[in-house]
C-alpha cells in the first residue's frame, strides 16, 4: 500500500521539478534571492499570507483555518554550500563553486509540497506558519530571524524541522528527546612572540613553538579535564604563521572548532581553553589573544514535542520506521536558536543507502551528494500528518 498521501502523490512530479530547479540554481547563505522569490510566489498563489525580509531573504507563509488558537511552525532551510558539484546530473548546479550539497533544496521542496496540499485541503483547525530560513550553513539565519522578532510576529506553540540522513533507508525516522546535536563555537587564538632569523632562535621568541605546545595542551582538556561521560570536542582545524623556513614570525594563529552537548560543558570549555592558551603561551615567553566566537547552542528537543513527532510517524508507518539506537549527533544545527525560543523538535529522515547520489547514500557536504527525490513525497506526507494531528484535524 502506498504510504504517501494521495494528494501529495498527485503533485509529486511538479514538486520534484521545483526541487531540481532549486538545485540547479543554488545560492549561498544570505544570498538566497531567487529561491526566496520562488518560495514567496508559490505560497502566495496557494493562498498563504506571505511575509518577507526577516534575515534578508527569509520567507514566512501563514495559513489560518477554523477557530482554534493553536499555532504550529514548520521550518525548512534554503541555502547552499561553497562546493563544486561533481554529480554530472542534468540538473546539476549552474553556479560554479556553489551547490546544494546538504539537501536544503529538498527540504525547501518538501515543505512547499506539504504547504500546497494543506492549502488545498485545509483539513486543520488553527494557524500554520511555514518558515523558510536562510543561512543555516553559516549558523546564523535562525538566530537572525529570532532576534528580528520571528516568534513575536508569528507566534508558535511548537516548531519542528527535519533533515535528510544519508545512509538510512527512505521512510526511516530518527527521533531523540533532549540533546539531538552539539553546540558549535569557533575560536581564534593568536600566539604572539618576537620574530627573528631562523639561524638565531635565541634572539627571538618563537610563537611557532608556542603554538605547537598549545595544540597538544588543548587536547588534554578533553582527555584529562573533562568527565569521560560528557561529550566535548576541540579540533584545531587551521594553523597559520610564517612565510619562510629561515624566518621566525611574530605571531601564529590557530582556529578551533569546539563542540559540546550541554550548556554547562560549552561554557566550561571556553573557560579552560582560555586558561590553557594563556598559560602555555606564558610558559614559552609568548602571549595569547583568544577570540571566542559563540556559534550555535546545542539542539535540545522538547520531550512533549518529540513524543508527538514520534507518535505521528509510528501511527502512520509502525515501529519499524524508527532508526534504532538513535544517539546525539556531534554536528550542529542553527535550528537550536528556534528551539531556545519555542518548544519543538528536530529529527532526521533517511535519504537512502549505498554510497552514490543515485541511491541517496552519499554523505552531505560532499561534491557527489544529491537529495533523494523518493524522500520528497514521504517527508511532505509526514508534514501534512503532523500538521493535521497537532492542529486537531479529524483526518485519519
């Protein structure tokens, strides 16, 4: 039996074509102008009240039915990545060096498909806000929208978002109450010394050596200062300093990615990283400047919202649709800012197995990735069912 809602199946071909159109014309974070125009145009044609301008290219569509005061938000991200596509698809990116390597084209098409069906059937009682967010890849779009008054202008009692998950079969769901994804912060540490000739290191204060000691010392924060039961990650992703082998530079810059599952560990990591940087630099007669850039907080799902989201999937597809032994993910997601403002849940849906774009198993942020079109009608049907369940529909 086809698990896809018949009305969604009827428009599947058109919506897949929309997905391919978005995929072929990817836009980077905060530059999603054509995508935003397309989304706003379609929502308006279907009868949504359309608001534009939050975070520049953000689009919110509102549809009210019946008399209930309940309000639901569904969010999709729209931006692409600075990656050169290698799939060779007919609808591959036409913008050199930019591609939808994370499936946001699919997420946008999924929510558009659900919105179109819900606008036609109006089988719910309450207010639906469909939120099309820019700049997820820069970890800032959701924060900008929230700070600009997203939930003041468009109040939601609950808000939900999904992400495709390569490696899991289409129709499978990953739900997890509490922490779902890690926080993500970027730290720049500048180790300053005194430059000099490589032949006379005793007359200089070598920041390269200081930086080398610091890289090793930072790893002891996780291995020796953090409770093994708590997740903490410190990755030194870049080191820049010097130009020539015989010249000791004045300074070396390190760039770190720092992640945690709890606000307490996140805050503690900042304290300890700062202490270690200053201490290691001082031990080698250098100085350290620490520029701590707060990024995304951990993505923490509300228990009631997660239970609801899970029940919708299980009542529809049975227990077998659940990804077994679901655990928190050490990646990050700026939907966390929305979850700090409104109760809700973030979850994953399988994009397919195998390691090729044609099967949906190629991992995201890879030049050979493509969103699996088989997921689109399934995920759109889920959004419809969740909306009708939360907004007190009589639909089965």
